[in-house]
């Protein structure tokens, strides 16, 4: 069998590839991609039987794979690799779509591959993925996974005060602590865009307007959050920002 791993994190891809080689010798060839579009190119050229697909990636979510492939091109099985919380996991179970929860367990990996192998050639994956997207968009899960040295910490959206870009990392300030996460700010912008209390006043910041303390006009205009941090407002965002806060 052939497989493609699509995950934006190099470490996650390396760990999964090692586990596959150790536990699943029937998979002889493995290609890797660090974003969805590169992964789709591998799928078209490599024609794998299995695709290990991360959900939370910058630019495009793994769930958007159907936006780039026709139903005829989906002739493989997908095993999602995810750090989603338990609300979303229920959606996976409901729609009979297989997943591996990070950090990945070797026994669960073997079981998932065995299950997927039996379904190769099954043509209902396209329908299942569409149903999964609908279930996830309608679900009430309100937490996000923040990778750390111990694993993944799940934080309620409502407890996030602000996020600040730090190169390819992001400083996440919550009501309890500040965490440096190995994800770019754009990842969080894409993930939290469906929540109307989050706003991006500047390319380097994403703030939760629930924790807005004050707006200061001087120095071009900036805002102060409840954690006493000041956040700049881009010139092209000032008018939009003022309109939003006046409507709160």
C-alpha cells in the first residue's frame, strides 16, 4: 500500500511516519506534504490507498479537501489526525469517519489502518466527508487545542483574551496564563473567525472584544485589554473597529 501524510507540523509528520514504518509494514511507500494543496498534488501523482490528513492547518483546513478533488478522484481512504476536543470527536463518530487523536497511539494507528484497508474501493467517502463538515459546523464545541511540551491543552474560546504573532509562533493570553504555541497567528485567525467576538485590529494581533478595556485615541489609536496589554490598531482598520465597538 501507499500513503500520503498531510500535516503542517514537521514533528507530527515524522512521528507518524516512524510509527507507520514500525507498526504497519504493509505500507511500503509514504509521501509527505506540509499543506493541503501540496498534499492534493501528491494524491493525484502518487495515487495512494491511504491519506493521513491533519484538520487544523494554516491556509486550508483538511476538511476542505473535497473543494479540490472531484468525486471520481476520491478513490482512497482518509484517516484524520486531529487535536480536536470531544465535541468534535462525536461528529467523527456520528459520521463514521476514522480519526486518530494526537498524540497518536500505535495500537490505535494499527486498528485505523486495518479498518481503512477493508474500506478501500468503497465509494461513500465523499458523502461521509460532506456530512462531517456539516456536523462540525453545527456542533457546539467551544475549545481549541494548544500544543505544549506535555501534549495538548484545551482552552475554552471564551477564556482567550488575545493572541499575538511571534514569528511562526503565537503568544496566546488567557484569563489564567500566557502560552507560546508553535502555530502562526493565521492558523488561529482561520480557526476563530466563526466567533464574532474575535477581531483582528492589526496583522500581529487577534483580540477577544469581550476583554476590551478601553480605546485610546493618542499615538494613532490603540486599545487596552483586560490583561493590561496595549494593542495597536492599523490605520486601515480604525474606522471598522470603531464601528464595531460602538455597536457592542
